């Protein structure tokens, strides 16, 4: 859909100018001097020609079809221009002008007119308040500022989409110097119409783009972000996303900058982790992502080998690997035997594999040993500290030759300085072997790659199979929320166990036989009493013999607590045993339903020991969540206790995820607190639960 | 003491060689060609002259006094050579030879001979298995490898001490390219005699060294590390320490590399945090530390101002500041008023302060606005995104002039790429304004600086005042540990409250009057029964009326649990109320006594929610520890509860720290579990305690 916008065959510059430094002058200059082969028209009532480009008084006067209008006029004129573009059947506009909602109240009126003009005209617009758009392949330099004065930008299969124009240029320039070219750059500005996700969607389907980079302050459609994340995994194309404005202070700055109400970062992070996103925290990460994803090779697992001639560097790389959850397994005995003749007797053939100074000047032995390690069945990828000897050029050639045949990624951590490596590292890069100037970046890149590859592998199975059919829930006549019994029925409908219970109707005679296992819990049932415990309306561990007396006492308590309360009766419930968990589900309007699991009591709330996943999810995914909890050691049988029924817990979490998914249009929140997790094989019980409605 | 070693007036090379590439040849070449002005002698029985340097058959034959012997001979000969050096009154040797304990069993015999020779000869030695030592000021190139082939190393007031020779060169070369010179480099190798800390101590007293950088795999004397950390704060000289081998996997590699048994990282980290250390995780950090500490300026607090013309960069910097605990306070109204005429009406004068594109080409307005912000009373340091306009040279001049008069640190985060900034950033650096190529490094450097400055300020008050006099404890006749009553008496002696209790001797008649508040806890007292609860020997909440019967039951339980157990009697204790904490003290043989505080129950153990500090400490420091706990919200009065007595808790922690400090030669561990923290004003109670002895 955005093909014509990004690769227009004809462009009109509305507000064109003679002056190269002005927003209306720079695109004119660039589009006529940097190799653009489409047609260029100027629009400005004051001229008939600007630097040899025919100039028309208005867009209607342009004699031929125009694919893209670049608008560089004062904000107040932009709405009219958009309407004129619509009338002239121009489908796409790129508005460089500023002075809309980003300047606050002063821009509100013109923003409203802009929105109306967009709706009426049918024009799809980039901006306003953006620096423009760049397509190096088609030589479309459609914008202003330093980024559009560089006809020699290096090309590369990367598309950068940025909510900050100024920062987009910084990113591009920095990457450029690190050898990373980008074919596309789009500055989305205020996103009055087209936003970041429209471009992500477009580039996911473009074969000439292999990595999408996004600088993101905030967006409104979290579900679409998630859907695009799934798509990225399906097509195997990573979206490197640099989300800023994540902290309270950062958020304040984001609001004043783009007037985007930044969503809570948790939802973004959860979305990033479930999809084909690679999170970027610094421009280094983007450079490194570009390098490591370039070859298209994917490791089959997280088992790395560290190859070094410096023990010190090996230790350091090992520390970083451990932090990044990369494993360093021992090599197979076959590999160790094969390595022995190549290495000195005292070399440590562990992992890191320290070739020692003995191999620091020995090529091709260094590469031969490396090849044996890469081929090892225990290894999924290799982190090679670069050859420190004199034959480094020959080493680079050998390594490239090997990398071309090897199925596993090989990453190089430079032992030389960037300047020293300048003669041979670019050759390695071109040959498909990414090089990193410091060890921590090599390991971070390896971890990025492993993480993405892992998600790709699981992507097919990511869509959870339905473990319970969609159930109709009785949600009528329940303004705001369901009462405890209604809430528990919802859980039961989806197969989540609740305590056996009996309603004793206060209007009926006292029941002759109570088919419950004593002692029981007794709770008052009254539509008027919300805080049952406060009202003296709850009793635990009530024996059969004490039941009748207890009901009388509770009734008396309730009446004195609230004299006019309507007392329907009493809920008797069997007692359950287990470790307390909190299991909840929450419907985020932007991102969709999410499930939250935490250890009960104060753990979840005070210690923030919670795991989150978007719903629905499989029991296996629920199990992963549980494993993430620091407190999960308590479930595993801490200090010699019998392990708890984690399978049943995972099953209940998955079922809860289906409730919120099946009923997300109605249900806003479900909380089971506590869910008691019994010993292995004895299941879980939802002791208290509340379902809240939208 | 090490002056003669590092700046020798005469050097003998034992095992000198004609071949420049050999360890015995390279120093000969370097010391005679790179400007060393002292005397150089060669020692090798095969020659009388090597490249014009007089050569002697052995060290005894050298006619004049020698300050330093460089030894480059096979390992087996080194012990003999050391003895000869001793006989020749040479006080210092630098042993480049390898093949000692680092090669494992094969090197054990020669290592033992080396140790004996060291003891006998009185020679102080660097190495073996090191690459050597460098003193650029005195032109001492005493080592081998690439690092000693660079007569043009840039100088700088930094000393690098490294346990990895190979990595030391990498660090030096990388820093060099980043504009950071180092006057000293010492590779300590196996540290059979002189170790990292000997050199740290030396350089702390050297005026020409302003930053000490240490690459550390492990060391044995943690107390000395801590003492040097305190000294570093006193003299205001940061020790940038890069500790590796911190993770389980990393530790394995460290062991196989240097045969240093790496200590648990926690003790190191705690030592780093209490002293004048700056922790380094990557060579970037070292470069940045060198830059940011160069000016000697210290911020008075953690309140930063972010100055930018790119909102996007501002948001990003703000995120990083929040993560690094840097505050971004609003500017004073005075500053805001003064800024208004300089900035466009829609510019956000918050913090970040976005000058907007309007000032992106305006000098000196950009600097004027910056100066107003730096002068603001709310601000301790400024993070300035570099001027993006054409007059960047003039901006740099203005900023340098301002920085020379300003008392506050100003850090620049480059908006240009490193190559673009190459013409003016070095000028800023030389002018005392550190520049950082990416935002995260600028913020990390600012945080480093603030953290060090804060510790410097607190350094004078760091030594805690004694809040309790040293007490004699009854520790005799207690092999391994004290019983509960003895342990509690130790606590009481130091003013930590325990429950009121009464010992009921089973050999005496049942007491007529029991002066305790009921209900009480009853515990059996028997030297034979360790697990009292298991033996049925503990009862909670015993009412006065039930006491006698309870004693009989407990006695019966104990007898059936262990028929021959000697039953001394019963301990009756008043019940206490409060939130459970674990408070412990532990004596680490290397680092000294440490105090540990955690929330009780599973929090500390399962959730690793603990804070640690070396003992002794003040109640204020103890309070800081408590604040670090995630669970401390529970003490503050979670969900509307009355706050707990945190003052009393802090006081008890401080008192405990004095117990272990005063008795560290005898006590190995003290654990109070639980310590109950009552409501505000009602104190804390050590309900159970154990003191273990060495």
C-alpha cells in the first residue's frame, strides 16, 4: 500500500523554494541532483520555474499525475493543501511543517482542521512535524536537514522508522560510520495519520529489507504491534525496537515532546518478548543487531564456545555469557582429542578454550582448531577472540572461507583496537563474519541472535491450542463485577477447581444434612456487605458441631455492622491447603488481555515478583511463567518439602487465560487470590476470586 | 618502597638475547632505543656484548649496583637466579618466564623452589608469568609483546595494574585510541610475591597518578583491598577496578587461568561499594572514567540537568538517568525566567530542557542558555547534547571557557558521529569537558562521578562511632557454638533486646511464682537435644494455667524422642510481636566481618532480598541497608498499617556489627532469626539467636 509513497514516480513540492536550506528548497535540490529518476514539480504561486524545475501556482495546475506531495508551508495552510491534494487525486503527502499539537494549545485548532481535512480528502499522510523520508534505492531524498544532504549514504537492507526526526539522523549517521547502511528512513513526526506500525507492516513484506529498526516513544495500538511481532517471526525478519520514555522521568519528557501519551513500559516489553523484536537500548545495539542478523544464520540453541589466546579475555567473555544466559558446555571428547595435537600440553581445553600464547602467532593452526570447535556437536555458535598474530590477514581469509561453509554463526570479538583492525575487520564483515570492538558487545549480539532464533523456532507452536472450549458465562445483571459465587462459577466453567461449597439460604429451614467435609469456612452472603471480614461475616475452620451457632453469630455481627443489610444466607466452603499464589488476568485496552502470576501474600505486591504473558497461553507457556518467579523455588519443594502441583497450577493459569480471551469484550479483570497450590498430584484450588466487568 | 622497581636507575637483563622478538631481547632493544637514561646491563654467559650493551656471565659479575633485574630464562633456572640476585644485593626482580604453578602439577616443583628462593633471597619480585612493566615517564619498557614495541604511547596520569598480561595490552591500546594515555602499566602475572594491591598502595601515594585502573581476577587479602579503598577516598583518587571471574562459569575459567581461587564476588562488590572504587565492566567504562575524573571537579549531589535540541535524545537521556539514580529536578523559577527570552515560546523548559531546533544553529545563545542552567541552584552537573549547528567550533570554545570558570562538571553527549566530532571533540576534552559518543555512556560516566563524589563526602563519617562499649562475652567451654541462652546473653551484653525469660531447673521444685507475662513460649533445655521442635520440646502460647501440664508433656516427649537425653529444665519466654527479619553477621577470613539483613521467612533465602555491609557500622548505615531491601515497604506501614520500629531495627543491626567486630578473632557467625520488629516506638526482640565460634 505504501509502495507509491516510498517509491513515487512523481513528486510535487508544495511550498518549493529557491533556498537550499529551507524545508521547501532542500528536497527540490536533492531530488534534482542526487539521481532521482522520477518527475519533480514545484508548487509556489510566486514562481513559474525554480532552478529549472517547472513551478505551478497550485497542485491542481500540475499537468500530470503526482504520486507524492511534499508539503513545506506554514501549519495554518496545510489543511487546505491536503484538501487540494485530495481533489487532485494525490494519494500521499509528506508534511514537513511544524506547529500542530506538538506545540500544545496553540496548535490545537489547526490540528483539528488537519484531522478534518485528512478525513475528507482521503490523502494518506506522513507527519506533520517530521523531517521526511529517504529511499536510497529509488534516490528519494524527501526531507530536510543533515540527513538529506548526504547523497553518498551507504546502502544496506535496513529500514529505520523513527518518531524522533533529530535522533533518526544521529542513528543513521552513527550506523553509517560503523559500516551499517540503511536503504530507508522514515520520520513519522506527529503521526496524525500514518504511524510507525504502518511502515513496519510495509517493510515486513518488502524483500529488500532484512532488518527493521524502530525508534519508538509510544503508540496507541498495542494489539497491532503484537500482531506485527508475530508476523516478524513468521517471515524471520527481526524488528530492532528502541523504546524510550520508559521511566517516570523519561515519560514526562516524552509527553512534552511528542504529545504521545506513553503507555506503561511493561506492556511494550511483554509484547517485544513474545514477538520478533530485538530490544535496543543504545545505538551500539542497533549496529550490532545489523551485523549479527546480516548472515541470516541462526544458532540452534544457546550453547556457545569461547575461543581465545588470552585467558583474561576468556574469563571476561565467560562472565558476560553467564549473565546473558548463554551456555558454555564442554566440548565432546572427540573434539578434545582432535584439538590436543594442535595445542600446548598445558592449554586448558575447557570452555572458554584458551589456545594460549602458543597459538597467538600460528596460522593456519589457529583456524584449524577453531574449525574443530565450530563443528562440535555440543556447540551452537562460536565467539572467537580475533587472531593476535602477524598473519591476521591470512587468518581473516581462512575464517571467511570456513564461515562460508559452516552452518553455525561465528562472531569475532576484536583483540585489536578498532584502528588496528580497520584493515581487515571490514573484510571479515563483508565475508559474513561480524566483528565487535569490545567483548560485551560480542556477547550481547550473540545473545540477541540466540533469543530471536529461539522465538522463531517456537513461533509455530506459539499459538496455544485450545485446552478448553469457549463457555458461556452468566455475566448479566452484574454491573461492575460479579459476586464471589458468580465469579467462581466462571472459573468452574473453564475447569478451574474451587472449594466444594453449599449455599445456606437464610429464608429456608436449616439444612438437615450438609454434604461437606468439615471443618469449613463460613461467609455471609449479602448484596449490601462488601467487606465481609470487617463485618464479622467470615469464620474459618468451623467444625460441624459449631456450625449452627456460628451462623447465628455471623448473622448477629452483620446486623450490628449494618442494621439494614439484606442477609441472603451463608456460603459454606470446604477448607483447602496449599501454597498461596495470586493469579490474575487483565484486559489492556491497547495491548489486549494479559495474565499475571505471582507468589501470594506480599511477594507479588511488595517484592514485584510477578510474571506476565499475553493471553491465551498454553500450559507449557504458563509453566515458563512460573519458572520465572524467584519464589518458584517454594513450589519445587523448598528445604526437602514435597513438591507442589506445578502442572495443575500451569493448567489453571492457561484456563484463566482462555476465560479472559474468550470474553475480552466484557471482562476487564479476573483475580484469583489466593489460588492454593497443593502437593504434587493434588491440584489447585481457587479459594477466592473476583471477576470485574468493563 | 616500589619506587626503585618502577623507576630503576639501572637494569640488568638476565637471559639477554640478540633477538628482538625474544623476551630477553625485546627489553634490551627497548631500553636502549626508547630514551631510557639509566644504565642497562646484559647477563648471558655466551656473550660479552649484545648490540653494544656490555654483557656479563652472571649477575655477580656486573660491576655496579643494579636496581632491577629482568629475568627471561627457563623457569627451572629462575630460583637460582633469584638467589644470585639476593647475593648481589639486587632488591627487585621482574620475572617474565612462564612454567610455574599456572601450568598445574608440572610446575609445582619449580614453584616450590621459587617460593623458597624468594624467602631466602629477600628479593621482591614481579611475576613470574607476566609480560612486564612500563613506566613512560622514566622510559622504562621492561617487558615483551606488542605493548613494549610502542615508544609513542600517549602519556597520561593513569596507572594500569593487571592480572592478565594479554588483556592489559588490549586495554591500553584501546584507551590510547580513545585519547586516554597511561603512564604506568604493570602486569603482575602469578603474583608469587608482589601483587596488585602492592602496586595500588604505591600509586595511591604517587602524585603523578590520578586514576588507578585494576584488572582483577582474584586476590587473597580482602581486608587490605578494603583499607586501600578507604585510603582512595581519603586522597580522592579513584581506583577503577575491573573484576572478572564473577559468575560460576567465569570462575571456572579464572581457576584454570591463573590458579587464583576467585573469592565469591559479593565480598568484592561490597568492598568496592564501601571504598574509593569505580566498578568497570567493559573497556568503555575505563575510558569514560578516565575522562570524567580528569578535571578533578566533583558534583555536590546527584541532580543533573539534560540540555538538548533533540527531544528524542532528551527522552533517552532521561531514561538512562532514572535507571542510574540521577535526579532531574526542575530548574528554579529564576532560571526559567532567564531562559524564556532565549528559547521559542513552545520550548519545554522542564528537565530535560529541550532548546528545540530553534537553537540548533544559534551560537552564542545555545551556550548562554547552557550557562544559565549550569548556574542553577537545583543542579549539580549538566549533561549537554552537543551543538548540532554549523558553528560547532565556536560553541566548543565558548563551552570550554565556561567550563573553566564553572565549579560544576559539564559532560557532553555527542550528537555528531565520532568521525564528525573528530575535529572539535578532542579540543573539548583537552579543555576539561569530557565527550561521550553515545548517550548511555555519558549518563553512566555522570553516575560514576556522582557515586564517587558521594562516597568521598561520606568518607569522613564512614568510620562509625562506637555506640556500645566493647563487652566481654562468656565464650569459654563452648566448642563450635553457644546454646540459645548463652547466645542471647551475648546480644543482651551489647544492648539487643531478647524476650524476658526464666529458666526452670528440672532438679529444683516447681517455682511458686513465675514473673513473666503469659502466654509464654516453653522450650526444653537439654545438651543432648539439638532439634528441639522435632523432639516435641517446644510449645507456643502456653497459658499460666497450662504451664505445669505442658512441662510434663514436653518432658515426656523428649524422653520418648531420646530416652537417655539429660534434661536440664525448661526455658520460659514471653511472647513477642512483630515483623520477622533475619539479621546475621559473618566473618569472612579474607575480607573481615560482614553484616547481613533480610526480611524474614522465605524472603531472604528464596528471594535473595538481603543487604550486606562490612562491620562495624553506624545506625545510619544500618538504616541505609534496610532501605535497600525490597521488602522494606512492609516495615514502612504497608497498606495503612502502623509503621514498624525501623530505628530500633537499625540500632540492633549496628550493635550486632559491634559484637562481631569486637570478637572477630573468636566468633565466626551470629544469626538472629527471627528478630521481631514491633510497631514504632516498641522496639525489636531477638526471639532466637545462635553464636558460632571459629
